[in-house]
C-alpha cells in the first residue's frame, strides 16, 4: 500500500464524519481502526452489489467475497498504519480524541444504506468529527505518518524510520516516492526530473491509475471510474 496515496483513508474519513449525542468511554486508536473495518465491511456487503463493491479492494486478488474476508483484508492492509499512529500519539506528534472516536462509531449502526452510498460517492459530506486526529508537527519536524503533519505530507515511506513534514508539492514541483502532490496532481515519474503534473482526463494515455483524474487506468487509457457502491 502506498501510504502517500491518501485515497486509502476514505473509509476512515467517513468513520470520522459521523457522531452522536452520547458521551461513551474513550477507545484506543487500534480499536477505532478495527471497529471501523468491521462497520465498513458490514455496510459494503449489506448495501453494495459485488461489482461496485470490488472498487474498495484495489488490486486484491481474489476480491473478498464475505464480510469476514473483507474485515481480514482491511485489518491486514491498515493494521500497521494504526500501530504507527499509536506510536505517533505516544510521542506527542498526534493528538487523538478517543471519546470523540467512540461517539463517531456509535452513530454507524443506525446508518441506512442510502446514507452510506451518499457518503462513499461524495454526494453528501459531513464533518462533525473532524477532530479525532489533530496533527502537531509543523514543516521541518520529524514524522512517521501523514497524520503527524499539519501539512498532511510526511516523507516517511514506511514505519521503520522517521521522515520530515513538508509542504504539499504544487504543479511543476519536483517529486518522488515520498512526495504528496496537491489535489488534482500526480507525480509523473516518467518526466525528467519527475514533477507534479495535472491529472489526466478520460481518454488520455496512462500507465497507472494514479495518473488519472478518475483514478482508473484501463488498458493504458484513463477511463471513467466504476461506481463505488451500487444498490445490491
């Protein structure tokens, strides 16, 4: 998993987007990740047909075919991410509100399939729980995850060594494996030297889905992205 491709965060941004009026006991960041995986997979298999559901699993082969396989997939994919987050929280690089995280999770069980589909397609945006994670590291400071950085850009490429927080790169800026390009841009590694370049529109030539505005490269051509969740 490319930790600088922030689209993997989408389900957990959704998790941080619901809330309720209760004040439950705080939960650990690992519990937040595990319960988020359980909720996401339950909704995927309750609310989405098999073809559109597959878009959540990237290049996983075979695609998870049950809720349990889905949970195992996300636990394996994101377990290290949440362990790294826990280390950053302990080190003071990230503030984590466990009570707010628990409140967010409480709201999921009553969410309808219609609401879930609206969220994953981006037609409804909610932000009551944006404060679950608060970055504490300015540009130039040490980081192990993008959550550490106020800029949401960390040069660390794995959990084994700290990187440095730095500004998100703009169009034409030099880039590499540890660079986060601004929204609407991708790191064109075929350029000499590699630079952040405007994402390609449907019909343009591509070698990776990361090059396409739709995040879909089919037979070396940017293509419309399939719906993420169609009614089952």
